[in-house]
């Protein structure tokens, strides 16, 4: 499995699913199972309520996170008390979530835990930096479903993306939707000085977009702002600079037409996409052809794509 | 009266609270909930400790830094300790909290051994021993194998047979038996641990107060039977002025029981700032802080009243005049109670007509003239009678146009005359206000 080796080059990696039931938890368990824990100190948490034994929306079975001996994990008080593992408490934070405070513990034997860590991006960052006193080498973050915020380079250095039939039941559509996210993740760094900074949520004056070419975007990049920039493309070059890809909330069609017409979007911070994992099975019973899906998607995005459940790649790294 | 009730007082004590470098949220909470000291001996004892901590931070900076770093880990576990005392069965997280607290206390005690200042000594060995059966002396916790041979055996068996539910049940039973034993063993120490928790928060507060005193140039007052300040300053106003590249002019002031003090003087002469500073100092004094002055003697009061203008309470539908009258009325009631009262009133009756206003202020001074349980200070623009001990702001010293060019000497001078200086027109002229208007005003004065 090549991407396990790559994960070890980073201090923090988030696992992000594009939708529910795209195999994010399997992906996380898969990674945990293969990490060389004898030489790496690893911690794992999730943002918000996740790791429920039953999916709250579709009631499909969801695997719990298997924690191996020696790993650290962060979860809420409530889920710590319900754990199925022998573990030693290392810290109790003074920040509270809906399920109580976040506790940090070390597994003394292998076992299963429901992970429900810090509930916001900033709380997650504080938890991650509190781990330095325990000498952690790698932090895995189970990202919230359909929320890409944990993949923000402001939080984790690298990411693994999981997608699948639950996101779209048609290979072509699934490929296009996934490729769009992969495109955003791959947006280049901004190399020029920003002429002016605008925000999508204040009254935008068309003149600002007319007169400047390198435009910093504060906060989110929305359809409205992108449309305005697109309208000005005929007058000259436009480069919109966002903080990172998680700040982009635009429709794929508008994005593609803006790019086709010569528009540019760049970022200030980047996160490394390590791999894409797919789950060809959707909870409504639809099963896609795993090999065809992996191949089509891989060709489209130029990155390796894995169906870890079917293939269960078990070679050593 | 708790600190929380006065933290938003217009005297500006919030600024002093915010500039305290407290390490733990619990210390902050404890300070906010603390009661104002009204006992002379308690205030003196508090200052004697504060002096020790000031000496400590001067002599032993590294030790104090280490202690403060440790105090960052202090958590409020009052509820857990209460559960322990009440006999509730504690869970792993609560045992962890107790162990963490005990070890934190022990670490800080060790840091203090050999220091120039002694900190309270707690005997924590037994409590730590109960929660650290392997003697590892690290602040982590689980139901250790060392507690029971049976538990060790079951856990070993489970490793070989991880899906054995019967074993899991046996482990759970044994763990819960151990938790009961631990609770029983720890219960006698619950009160001791509560005291430790409080002492650690108090240490945090003392160190922050000592640093504030050193950094901001505050002083520990002498406790006496009258009040006298040298080099008094308002820290927030001082900081604002310094940010603007200007300097705060310290003032001297004194007052006593049974003799009202009136402060008169030009507009912009800093009268209100003087009242705010005196109020601030009194609160700081009775909550155990050092005070912003070069030197001072202060006395202890049971109640402190600070009445500043613009108290218009719109929610109650009161005008500023009505709100002010009610507030002063409450002072009069308090004086009758026999408590030792400090009342500071900024320009009373200023929002009504000057004829009745002057009568109200003169009468107020008259009826409060010889109250031996009252120290009364007011500022006014009226020519009042019965002014008691009268102070005048020195006032305008330099003439150059505009607000920036206006130079004031803010020092307070004792004066026998209670005639208020007529500087309003001069100041308005210096401010560059419409001359037609001011000339007309001069003609009215000459009439």
C-alpha cells in the first residue's frame, strides 16, 4: 500500500469523506491497521460527533474505529465511558462539547472506540497542539462528513479523500464531481501581490473587480463573486486569491466556465492530497463496478485510486 | 459584595482585572466570586502575603515561572471532590482529575522547597499513593493491573480471547469493585484536596497581583484611620494617554471620616478622573490588590458608593436626574445604618436648574457634615456652602489654540474659598469655539 508510507511524511493527516457512507471510517481503520506503531507515536481523533456505531441518518452499520495498543486518541467524556478498550487517561481538556469534555488517552491494548473529538476547527487545532507534550509524531483526523473544513491546511498538512456510490450512483457523474474537488485541492499557490481584498458578504462594487486583476478574497468564495469576476474577464486578466480550497463554495459549472475563459483562482495555503479511496457500494443497494470506477477516476484526476474494502491491499510497505 | 458585582463599575476596575496575568480559569472564577474584605486584620494579612510574593518574584523569577507554568494545568474539580465526599461512585475521569490535582499540588510544593517564601504544606503522599499503585509518579490514570491479581489475570485472558463476553463482564465487575475501594480510601482526603484546590487558585491570584504591582508601579497601602494618597494615577487613563504619546499627571489627595471633601475646578480639569481613581483604589484595596499610587494610607469601609453622572436608567424609565437622586438617597439610608461608608459623588444635581441644584448640593453637604461613619467626597461646579475640606484643580496653564494645545495642570490644591473658578469661557475660547457666541456670553456675565 503505497500511501501509508507517504502518510508518515506528515505530522497531521485528515481523512475526509465527500458524503456519508463513502467509506471514510473503513479508510481510517485501514490506515490505522497498517501504521508502523513500533516506531511512530500516533494519535487519532474526529471532529464533532462521528464514529457512531449506527449511521444516524441512514441507519446503516458503521464500523467503530479500532485503536491499536500504544496509540493515543481523543474523544468525548461520554464516549470514553462507553469505550471497549483498556486505556490510560492522559489529559482532560477544559473545553466542552455537547458530549462533555474532550479526553486524551493512550490505548493499553487493542480495542474499539467511538470517536467524538473537539467540535470546532479551532478547538481541534488547540487539541492537536496540546499533544506535543506527549511526543506525538502523527495525528490522524477523522473529518466530519460532507464538511471539508478539517481538510483545511490550517488544520492538517495532508489529506486522504474518500468518495463512492453514496456520493453519486453513476460512474461518470461521480468522476466529474470528485474531479472537481480534486481540482480545487490542487489549485496553485498565489505568486503575486494582491491588488485589493474583497469579501463575498459585503456589498461588492463591480468597479473593484473591473479595475484590479489580482483580487484577494476574504472568507468564502461564492457563486455571486465568481460570476462577477467572470463578467469582467473580457476586460483583462483576473486572479482570485482565497486562503485555501475549503473556502471555495462555487458550483462546478460556473467554476469550469470561469477557468475555460481564462480566469484564475489561487490559494495562500495548500494541503497535500495523498490518495483517493472509493466505496462502490451505496446504502440504497447500488453497487458500481469497482475496477471500472477506480480506473476512470484515476485517469481523470491523475492520482492513484483505491477500493480498500474489495482489494484489502495487504502488502507491507 | 463580590468582585463580580463591581467588575463593570464605571471606576474602571475591569482594566485592572484584565491586566492580571492569571494562569487558570478557576483562579479567575474564584476571584470573581470573592467577597470584598471589610475586616482590617484580613486586609493586613492579605497584604503581608502579597509582600512575600512580590519579594519572591524579585528574587526567584525562574521558580515563579515554573510555578505559573504548572498552574496552567489547574482545573476546577470542585464537583468531583464534592462527589467523593458525598460517597458517589467516581469514574475513571474523576479519579484522573483527583490524581492530577494531587500531583500538581505536590509538584508545586516541591518547587517551593528551599524558596525564600513558604507556601502552605499539604500532605499528599497517601492520596497520590492510592492513585499511583505502581509508583510511577506520572499524572496519568487507569484502573491499574496492580490493584488486583484477579483483574490482571482476566485482562491477560482477554488478550488471548478478545471476544469473550464473560471475561469482559468479570473485568467490569472487578473494576467497579476496585473503584468502590478507591473511593473509600480517598474519601478521608476529600476536604484536604478541596483546600489544596483553593490554595492553588489563590497562589495563582497572588502571583498575578504581585506581577501587576511590579509591572504597573502600584503600591501596598498602609492601613490607617484616614486616607492620604501621594502620586495617585488611574491606570487605564494613563495607558490611553501614553498610547497617544502624552503623560498622565499624578495627583495627591487626602480625606477623612466625618468631614466632607469638595473638589471644584475648571471643566476638563480631571475632577471625574480623581473620583474614579479614588473609587478604583478603594475597591482594589478591599479586594487585596496593590493600588496605583506612589504611596498611600487607606481605611477600611463596609460599603462603597460611587455615584457618577449619566446614570440614566432607561429600562426603568428614569431620567438622569431621578436616577441620581435615588442613588444619593440610598447613600443617606446607608449612613443611617451605622456602617462605615465611603461615598463619592460626581457633580450631583448638575442636570437640573442651577438655583435648585446649588440648594440641593449645599443641603446635602450640610446634612452629611458631621457623620462619623462617613467619608464623603463630591465634585461640583456650584458655589456651595458647607464645602468642608475644599480642593481646587489648578487648571489652565498655557494658551494655544485647539484641543491639542490646551495645557492643564491637574494638581489639586487645598483652598479655603469655595468660590468656583470662572474658567469655562477661557477654556471654550482656547477650544476655538464660535467667538460671536462667547462674546455674547461675556456681555451677559458683565450685566
